[in-house]
């Protein structure tokens, strides 16, 4: 079974608008961490934001916020005030329990239009 | 603070040749990971080291792939002999601590090595 599901293969957004990237996860472990990474065309994976399973509040980092709905097992990324430099592939990932490796989703390509 | 360093950035080889990739993690990071990312997919873990010991190599094709982390710092990933299906980006990542549930387990990635096998 897929541990991380990203259902949007590609999205277009107008500059300065907000965009929401969907991510659902599957785990039975009570201890897990959820991550979002950005991968521009250069190939590097850039860490954006982290949400721990025990965190009471949604994580925020600048223009990035994570809409964490534990009961629905979703961890959507919201990018506010999109910029042209936000055009990239975005990956949702999860670590669970004592399994240290990250399980990645298939990714969502975001294209910001001027 | 310097990030994760990798070299080379690009490599083109013929099938059945050998190739090696190098990674230097963020200073002080005990855990080092090698991932393989095939075009259009998310990265897949190949091997994880904690200091200089292997924690997980269950997805490493051991008949052709090998990796080492001498002295618990730099790491080398080798492929011998390479196959066409090994064409991918090889990403190295490191993290401060392996404990899940805290932000300290965030993995930071290097720029990757793009391998093309002809």
C-alpha cells in the first residue's frame, strides 16, 4: 500500500495567489513525522516544513504552512503569495516509528504564471 | 553552515562500466542516507548509515551496488557493473538525530548526482 499519496500531478497558479498541495498518508504508528520538500529543475531537494504527529499546532515557515488533519491523515501544504521562483516539483514525505527512511509521494509539479 | 556536498554533479557511462559517487554530510550529522530517484518518481532509500555503521540496506542491490562510510563522515556509493536501469539521480542526505517525532530528524539533501548509463 502507498504510504504517501499525492493526487495532483501538476498545478498552475497565478503569481501572488495561494496554492494548496494535497498529501494523504497511511500509517498505524502513533509516532511519525511529515515533511515537504521542494525540488527545482536543478535537482536539489530543499526542505520546506516539518510536522510531528504529536504537534498540537499546524507548522508554519514563512510563506509555507502545513494544514495537518490527523483524523483524516492529511498534511496539505499551502504556499501563500506565490512567486515565480516557486515553480518546482513538491514532494510530501513521511518517517514512521523507528523506520528512519523517508517514504516519498510521487510529487506535484507547480508552475507559477506571471 | 555548509550543506551536504556531492560530486560529481553529472556522470555519463557505458553499461557494464563502474562509477562512484561521493558525499560529505553536514558537519555533526551522525546519520547519512543514499537515495535513488528515477525520473518522474520520488526518491527511494538505498542505504542508511548511523556514524560508520549500516542501519538499513534492505533496498540496496548488493550484487552491483556497494557503499561505505569511513570514519563516520564522508561516504562513497559505487555501482559495478552499471545497467541501463541505473540511470537516475543519486541523492545523499544527512540528519542530526535518528529519533522520529522531532524536527531533529529532518533530512537535508545534497544537490545530487545525475547518472546516465548508455
